[in-house]
């Protein structure tokens, strides 16, 4: 049956099925509960507004606004519902009334949810952060402004959605909510709206209500106060009740709505079916068919039909066909007569009587009968003879358009096929008649254009058009002359341009509803995606749900014209009169499922929540020290994971597999180099930095050389690249996600290839398994020496001298704990690099005979891993989401670490150092956060530049080598060459930076002249012909420095370090090296003590350069004592920070007494406070 109303079909059914309750029962139930509800609401509102104290109380303001919205609903919408249930009709049939009703029903309900969510947040502010509202200005920004913003935002948003939409709303006065908002048919709009206006507020209410109780209990416990349950039971019961209500009632409904929007369960919404096939499940919702999918032609259902019997769709199509055959022409009057016969006498019905007729069709037929009576009276013709009227003049005089102009139900389309079948030899005439055939019962322009467009498709199919032509976005443009060069309605034109091409079907918003635009889109989606199987397409059509028979009948018209009678299933033809079905070859356009998006959103929300917890919900103000190094109070394991993922970013996760895919497994030695760098850092550099206790790593360079060296290194770091506690805990979450993502991809990838043995066998035959490249030629991309030497120095620069890592070492409580974190990091880093390398092997084994990069399926080699995930693993719902979460985790970790460290460098080296500003600790913390936000925007802009540097891994390591070489070298000069002065450090750094930039830029400019080191790839077994462009050989004069520019990027850091040391030492000796009494022993690391205990005494003396070892040891011991004393002082002050001095008695009074009194007067305020 066509759901012949004029409304657009909302993508999701938001109501529960309460049809088992009769309308009169609903009327009395609403009436009984509505009266006391109105009385209570008015009483409470009067009480709050009438009492000055309650009216001025901050926590009651949002409650007052909530009560006002409740009263609005009670005095408007609920009486309208009572009227509807009593009269089975709306109180008014005007469009404005329907819009207002819909606005109150949905928009005001969401406003209440948003207000309640804000109330849950505000309770925390008023109880634990009352200083935020201590002044009039603060109260305005913290209390009043958010409430005003919520109301204004809600009003503007839903006013435009309901009253000024970009599409056309539709109305049906026979429905209780008589308006259907066209924007709700947009999958993206509905998903965002439900997520941020419904689901998120719902869970904010639940979580913050429970959290409030826990925070109070924790505060009591922390201050050693007794928990007086009797005193606080009002608040506890109230908050638990609210949480339980939303958790048990609202939250499940919200989740179900969101899952339905996203198309879950996964077997929902795949295709359509014929009239008879869908008859027995007509009106069944998608959720029912997901659990009980139709698998064959069956009987029973809504109308109790026998197997093979059809409903109104086929009956009306037979009426139209008989009219065309009998008249041998298109006669709308005769068509209406036959529709009337079906309506009154069961003509062409499969049961002998009319059933399942749509409301719009019924109204049009009844209007036709009225016009017949009037026509008979006006022309003096007996009424019983009008059905057989044959006079052409009289037929022309009869107005056959019996429908209102705004009727756009799917009934116009469900019976269309006989018209294009009969007139297919004259497309222009057939299309015009197709439109008229729909307009006689459905007067909207969309119905006319939908019939014209669908008729054109049927004609093209009958004339031999293939599937690509029929579903082409240019079909209308190529056949525009068939339509008399007339432009279609925008909604129909959008469908003609391919809006139905949504691989997810129901998940992507395809709906088999009664609105003709939805019906046309659904039918064409079925035709486009039926996988070349008529039976599958028919079954999928029914399992789409809702108006199953009509959607399937519309689909069947085009399918029959395209496939022909012989392609129909014989087992169905034996039961039912042949119907026109059509299918086309499936075009595989993979996309993410709802589960994948949910996983990604959960990751992003989790990261944001961690930042919020450490950034906004702490009762004390954050200092710069806490923001940058977490007050030195982090544990070993979270710090180890944070160190591990801070540089193992999306570059590693995307670049390493493509590196192995293209160049083989030599890169695996990088895992060894990272382990070497971690070990050297743990034993040599990290203890020294902790001993010096600098916030910025480059503070050391100023102490050792001067400010100019420090500034140069700081700017180099800034060019290459929440608080630290939030960063570390976010990194912990992201490290777990990365490991899970890699493991899931490896397991599924090996299964897809056919096993681990076959995977390595294919990779070995393709030359990807190689670990023996020992060449000393620096131009070879990867050798054992370049990876171990160059890789170790590059990694050392990241672990030992990079601000992001030094901040992490400072976060750990003890030096021993920092060492443990580095050793754990070494093992974890090796695991991730080897796992990423294994994925590269899997990629090659899977695409061994059809390389997507050569075949131009991907435009960049770094896309090979994402392509594999979507190409092979997209059928595993959630796996692409895990992959995305894995990549995002790597990116977020690196970005959060880099921004926090950049902020530290800018504050210490530029704002305080270069500009000479002095800042309070609290203000420095605030400015650090502001700099993090600004620098984040700059980093986003720089990504555009980096995108031109080629392979992501090559680009990252090349840039890292260019900048880390000079930085590492200048630190080496400072730590290991005591005689080097400030001029040597500065000139060495600048010389190294110049050489590095020269090599890097030269390599970028001449890379097209370099010999490629890529291993061979094949496209022999690609399923489609592959055109590979082979560039013509042209005579280009080779750059004389091409060999120099061809140096492997792995040697960039060693070249940079060597240049700094050589130039720095030479310049220092030329400009008077430092003397022993000019050197601060704390700034020197004795290489002889580290690993040179067997060197001759003369070498020891030269390395020491006259600096006595015992002096340094004495200094070191003094530093340890000083550090210990500082820690003891911190502990003392921490223990006594909760005390305050009573100036009258000079006694120490615990501060928790003060807080006790304040809390007891604050948090026990109920949501609605009333005087006893």
C-alpha cells in the first residue's frame, strides 16, 4: 500500500508502537495525568518566582526556565493530543498549526534536555568552584551567559529547521504530528542533531549527577570528615533518581534512535522487492525485519494474503494497463473509472475486494465521483452511463486532476510501468503521459516529475540501455529533449544526479516511505545496488521495511524492463503473475559503517574528556610547572607509554607499511636503533637533565654557551615540530588504541592473505624479505650501517634533546623510575615498528599481482594501508573504525606532545628570555595554554606545505634529520667538549644547519633525476585493464652534485652532528677555547666515566680538560642534597597547606574546617530548593 500522505518520511521512527492501546483509552490516560501535572508545575513555578530568596538563588534559575518550558507544553501540546485522540483528527489543518505543534513536540523537548545538561554541569561549579561566580562579572560569564547562549542557539537553530528550511516541509492532517520536517531526511543532519542535542546531553546528565555524589564523598574522605548520610540524603536520592530515570528510560531510547539513524543492525536496508513479496510484511518497521528478514515469497501478514497475492500497487497497475489496452490510447478519465471500480467493487484485486488503499488515492477517487455527479448534472447525462463515456469533446471537458496540489505520495509511482511500456517507441509522449498518470491522483509537481523521470528510465531500459547509462549522473542531461528541455523539481533533480548512490542503504538514509521522493530514491538505490541478482534485490527491498510492497513494486517496474521476463525466479513465477523487476551490476563504493564512526567519536571524546578532567575539573589552579611537567608526579608505566607514542605517530603507522611494501624489510633495523637511543638516553643524558632541572631543554644551551645558541636551537625546534598530565594520560589511551588497531589489522590481514606461511612466502619471492644490505655506499637508501648509526643518532635526538621527551622525564618521580620508563619504551617502540613492518609484508602479499599504486587505484603510496583496510576489511564492522582510531591516536599523541613542548619553549626562551618578561606561576600556566592553541593553528597551516614532500616517512625522517642534526651536535659540543666556547657552539650550529638545508633542498629539487630504489611491483592480475603512463626519455643535463644530493636521508643526522662538532671545535680553538676555571662542572658529562674507563691517563686528562672530577662529584652530591631538601620542603608545605594561621591565637587551624562549613552549606542545596 502506498502511504499516500503528503509528508516526507522521517528517516527514523522515533515513536514506539502503541497501537494496541485504543485512542479513547489514551485520551483518558492523558487527561487523568495531565491535570495534576499542570497543577504541580504551576505551583512549583509560582513558589520559585514568588519567593525572593529562591528567585535569586543561582541554582534555581535553570530550573525556572525548565518549568516554563514544561508549562508551555502542558497548556498547548497536550490539549491538542487530547483533541486528536478524541476526534482522530487534528484541531486545525493549517500549516502554521502543524509547524507549531511539531516545534513544541520536538524542539522544546530537546531544549529541556540541553537545560538539564547545563544544570548538571552548573551544580559542580556552584559547589566546588564558587569563586567562579563570586563577582557580578564572573556570574554573568559563568552563570547567565551560558544559559542565554543555549536558549538563543536553540531558538535560532530550530526556527530555521522548522520555519525556514532549505527544502520543502510536508503536512498530513490525518497524523497526530501533522508536519514532517524535510531536513530530518538528511542522514548527516539527523546524525549530528541526535548526537549533540540528544545523546550527549543525556549522558552528561547521567555522568555528572553520579560524579557529583562521588566528588562530595571524595572531598569528605580527603579532608577526613564524617559522611552524614541523613543530612545529605535529599541530594543523594535526588541525583540518583535523576540518573536512574535518564539511564533506564531516556538513554536506551536515545541509543536506539542513534543506532537506527546509523543503520544498525548491519543487515538492515539492502534492497527491495515486488508487491506480492512484500505484502505480508507491509508496515513492518525496519527493526522487525532486521530480526526477522524475509527470505522467500510468503503469505499471511497484515492482510492475511495467500502466497503470491498482491496488494493495491499491482491492482492499480493492472487497471492502468487494461485502460491503455482497451482504449489504445492514454485516456486519464478511463483510468480513473477503473480505479473507481477497484475501489468500489474490487476490480483487478487479488482478493476480489479493495484493500490497502492509500489516503491520497482514496480522496482523489472520491473527488472524481463528486465531479462525475456534477458533470452528469451539468450535461444531462445519466450518472450510471458516465463510466462508459466515449465522446472526445466531453472527455476533454472533464477535469481529471482530482488531487490537491500538495499531495506527493508514492501511489503515483507504484502503478506507472504500463505507460512507458505502451508508448516506449515515442519517448517524449511516453514521458509526458507518465507525468499525467501520476498527477491525476497526486497533484504535487514532485509527483509529476518523479513519474516523468522514472518513465524515462524504463523507456531507456526497454531500448537496451545498460546499467551504467541508466544510473549515470548525466542521464537526464543526455535525454533532456525527452522532457521538452524542462527542468525537474530540485529534489527529483538531486536523485537524477545520483543522490541514491549510497552503498550503506538504510544506514545512509535510504527509506522506503510514503513520500514519493523517498520512494523513488529507494527504488533507484535498489536498482543500482542489487548485485546482479533479481532474487536478492527483491528480498532486500522487502527487508528495507515500512511500505514494503510499494517500494518493491516501484523497483520491480524498472527491473522488469531491464532484465526481462526470463530473468525472474521461476519459483516465484509459479506462484504469482509476472512482475517487472530490474537489477544492475553492483558498483562497489565502500564507506565507513556507523560502528566505525562511533569508535572514532569515542576515541576523540575520550581524549577530550581526559583533557577536561585535568584541565577544568580540578579544584586548584594549575601552575606552569604542573602544565608543563605535571609537578613531577607521574608514574613509570604511563610515562613509558607516553614516550613511546609521542613520536610513533601516524607517520609510523602509515609510512612504515608503505616503506616495507616498496623497499623491503631493511627498515626493521630501525627498531634496534630506537632501542640503542633509549638505552643511551637512560644511562647518559636523562640523569643529567633531571639533575639540572630545567623546564626547557634549551635552557642548558644558554648556561653552557649563551642566549644566542639557545634561541637558534629553540627556533629550530619550533620549526620542526592541555597540560602535560593530560597529555600523558591521553597518550596512555592512545597507546592502547594503537596496539589494538595494529593487532586487529595483522590478524585480519593474515587471514585475508591465507595464512602467515603464505604471507612470508609471497613476500620472499617478491624480494621484500631482506636483512643483509651491508653496503658502505651512503647513497643506498637503507643499509645496516645507515640504519644503526644514522637511525640511532636521529632517535637519540628525539629521546635525549627533544623538549617533548625531556618534559616526560621530568614528570616521573625519580631518576630510577625515568630509566625504567625508557627501557619499557624501548621494548614497546620495537614492538610497534615490527608490527607496522609486518603489516607492510601483509600488504605486499595481498597485492602481489595487482599493485593499487601502479594501477592508479591510489594516488600516493602512503594510501596503500588505508586502501587495504577499506578494500579487504570493510566488511568487518568496526575494524576500519579501529584503524582510523589507531591513526588518529598516533596523530593526536604527537600533536598534543609537540604543542605542549612548543608552548614550554616559547614561554621560556622567547616570552621570558628574549622579551625579558617576568610572569607569576599562575599566569605562566594560563599563557602556556593560550600558546598551545595558537601554535596548534599554525601547525595545521604547515601541513599544507609538508604534503608536497613525497612519502610521509621519508619526509618526516628527512625533516627530522635536517633539524635534529644541528641540535644534537650542539648538545654534544656542550656535554662532551668542555673547551668549546659560545662562538664555536653558535658557528657550528649555523654551519651544520646550512649544510643540512643545502642537502635537503638539493635532494628535493633533483629527486626526479635520482635512480629509484623501489622494488618491482606487478599489475598482472588486476581485474580491469590498467593504463600505465611511461614518461618519454628526454636529455637533461645531470646535476654535478647529484651524487652528493643522493645521500640517504638516514645519514642526514650524522652529517649534521659531525659538522657541528668539527666546526665548533675549530672555531673555539681559533677564538680562544674555554679554560678549566671557566667551565661549570654541572654542565659537563664525562665521557670517560661513561664508557672510557680503560683509556690512557693523558686521554682522560684531555677529555676532562682540567676540570677536577671530585669537584663535580661534590657538586653532584650537593645537588642531590639540595634536591632532597627541596623535596622535603615540598612535602612539608604540602602537609601544612591545609592549615591556616589564626592571627588572634597564633594557632594553626586546619583549612578543611573552613571547607567543611562551606561545602555543607553548598552542595546540599537540592535542584529545587523550597522553604520549610
